[in-house]
C-alpha cells in the first residue's frame, strides 16, 4: 500500500481435529479472501493444518504424512497469489518433530520457524511430542525438492517490510524471541497461537500483545486457534489481534463458530520513525549480542494489484490529541493534574505571593485560570492570591467580557479590570498611527499592552504572570511576539486547542458549581477570537481565528502527524482525507495544510524563546525539550509537495 502501510491479517479457520484435508480447504478459503482484500502477510493459528489438540496422534506417521501433503497442496494453491502466508504444522527434521510456522509464498516454502518455548505445565504437555527450536541451529529442511532455511532466527524481507515469527508460548517468556527479532530488524511479528480460554486470560493476552508491540516498537499480529479444536478438556475461542506500537488496531470476535479474517494496516513508516527517534531502541540493539546470527530471507517483492489496494480499514481519528470513550475523563483529570502540579512547584520554588493571569473570556485563558485554581487548592493557598485581570480593548464583546467577570467571581479569585483603550490610543498617537487602520500594528500593540499590564501587576503584587497560549497557537505562530507569546510560566504550552476545549468541558461537567458551569459552557460555545478588531454593529465578534488561519481540528491533526511521526505532507493529506471524509473536501484540506506548513516554518523564531511550561502529552514544541529547529530553515520542499497534491 501507499505511504508505508502494510496490510496484514490474522486468520482463524474452523478446523477438524486430525482432518488435514478439511483443514486445508478452510485455509485455502481464507487465503483467497485475504488475497481479494489486498493483504500482504497472512497469519494462521498454531498447528492449524492438523489442529492443535491432536495429542498423541502427533506420533502417528499417517497424520504427519497428511500434514506434509497438505503443505504441498497449500504451496500449489499459493502459486498465483501475492499474499505471504504463515501456517502452523508439525514437521520433522532428522527424526525430531517440531511445532512449526511455515512461511509460504508464490508456490514455495521460504522458511520454517520451530517453536522455542514448549509449555509443559498445567494443561500443556507439548514436550511430550515436540522438540524446542534451539536444537536446530541454522538448519536446512529438505522438502519437496526444496532446501528450506529452518530455525528460530529467521527474518523475512517482503520489499515493503521485514517480519519475524514466534509461536504462542514464546510471547509469554520473560524475554520473547520477538524481542530479539525486532532488535535484529523485524518491523512486524506474527504469532501463531493455540491458547485455551480460562477466565481473565483473554484480557491478559490482549495486554501482552499490545505491550510487546509497544516495547519492541513493532506491529504484532496474533492468530489463535478457534472453533473445531477438541473440547475434551479445553475450549479455544479464536482470539485474534492486530497491534501497532501499543495500540490494538483490530481484533476478532471470540467464540465465533465459523471462520474469521481480522484485517488491518500496520504503519511501518511510523515504526521506522519511532526507532530512529528512540535512542533507547538503538542502544538496546548495540548492547544485545545474540548467541546466534540471524538470517534474512529475501522474498519475491510483494506487489498488490491496484484494484485490490482498497482504502484504509483502520480507524484514523480526526482528533488524535483527544482521548476517546472511557479514557476521556481519566485523561482530562490527569492532564489538569500535570498542569497544576507544574505550576504549584513554580509557585512554591519562587515563593510568589501571587500569580497573575489575563482573563479574556476565551478558552485558553479559562483553562489557565482553572489550572491556577487547581494549583492553589493543592498548595492550600487562598484563591484570592490569584489575580485575574480582564483588560477590555477595541474588540472586546459584551459576551466575552461578561464571561470573564462571571468566571473569576464564581471561582473566588481577585478580580481586576484595566482597560487598555486609552493606553493604546496614546501609543498610536506617539507612533503617528491612524487608529482607523486595523493592521498588524493596531492588533499587536493591544497584545503587547496587555502583557505589559500583566507583568507590572505581577511586580506590584509580588507574583509572576501565568501564560495562556496553547500548543496550536505556537505551531501556527498565532501569537504576538513578546505579547501574549510571553509570560513567566505557560501552563497551556503543550495543550492543543482541540484538547483545551475538552478540558474546559470536563471541568464544567464534572467539577464546577452551577454558576461556573453555565459560564464555562458558554465560553466553549463562543467563537475563537483574539478580539483585536472592533465588533460589528450588533456587538458580535468579527475577527474569528478559524476563518483566518483555518479550522483548529485540521491544524491539530496536521501538527500531530508532522510532529509525532515526521510524516511528509502527502501522507498527512492522505490520512486527513480519510479522517475528515464528509467534513472537509480535498481542496479545503490542501489549502489549510499549505497554510500550516507555511506558518509552521516561518514562525519558528517565536518558539525559540518560549517561557517554561509543563509537557503533558507526546507532542511539545519546547526548544529545551522536544523540538529544536533553526528559525531560518527553508519550507520549500514541504510547500512544493503541498502544491503537487
């Protein structure tokens, strides 16, 4: 697929115990389905050719010959297919039987991986029938006229990705084979499993899959045995997962009575970025010296026909910074706690008598004030030592002015009102600037006047100024240099605009009293604006930020994938079209993506001198932490790609 996506699948066939012919037919059906959906690598469960629960029948020559015949048939079936298929089967080498994963591609067996860890406890007796992988070393299996590499230290290169294989219990080991495979270059890991159900085991397995994909910065595909396995003593539910770097991208339905195919894409490009970016991963690779070398098997390049390259099946959230579902409440509380704790430490360290924050009646200053209140409550300080200053200007509307006063009063902070109109008019007079010309001088003079007022009030009261600007504004440079851009401590500095809204909503719905709740909800409903241009004749906001620079939900989306994964404009555009289908058309997305890159590069000089502030999420633009960029870097390549979309 495009842009580093590799489509993978976990297949769970209905099986019959010891009926290799029937099982082969089910496997072929699922291979055909996967081929039709453009899957590049397909994984089946452990010992699916025979079924896992054959027990002592594994010692029967007839069953082993049937399994080999099944593999021959599957090899022939795969001859015209593009999909790389991994199948579980028992195979013998030099008179020793192994529980194997067999990798088949275009009519050939390209590699065989024996299981390393054979459970022999509780309900498991695998050592009764099979030998462990380390016995094999760098073995070669001769099968149907082929010499096939066999061993646990195999990697497979498809041209689009490199993958490795482990089998069931391997994942449960203290150091799974996949840990070494990924350090040796495997970007994807496939696990053929036959893990029975007991209460709670499914959730634990799910967490293992997710955590191993996160720890190894990999994609992880898990296919578990399902219906048709013997229920003499155990039940197999057909667990199937596709995980990517800690996230479950797709999962199957447990206890399903027929076949299923669980399909998703793994973003290999993002995994490669993470590995380059995470120095601990590269350091681990340098420190790890495996006892045996790893062999890379180069496959014929997997080429999926254009007509089978369907759109993404995975979900792409239009709001990647905003937690979804049940996580939202817990994350909002956690973020506010991080912000408040950061501010509390700064207050305690400086022994500040007060903290001063400008309150406009907008989202950012509202969140900043809420953080101030949280911090002072944690410190056991009087809220009256929080000085909220509202500074009406030429664009201040009655709605925002009233909300600013109402919020400060309901929270019990000290309220000060200082109009900046007279000071700005005097400044215009000194400059010789016509106040009827609403240009950048007109706007920025107001922002800088407000900052001067706040800093002087802080000096007057023995405190410091708490900044209100957010991550989205910093990315776009939507702040006046040395105006609202500057403070002594910026509590919102790594909180994007889309998340600011949800944090304020969370406080309104979960913490605030009735008076504060009504004010907070109205603030959330107010159009985002710096209010530096006079209101219209009816007192409504005329300067709406999102009309000027674009929707913040788009810019936050662009920022996330640019900053978090280093994606190029074309890939961000591809993802945005998927995420915002039906909301924004292609031209709209392209327009604001171009704006994003133009502003991001040109406004770096503002980010190079940011005040201190707490990091709360995976993305930050602090020049002392996550983002170091020259202010005079050229945006030409990024803008050229935007132009050619």
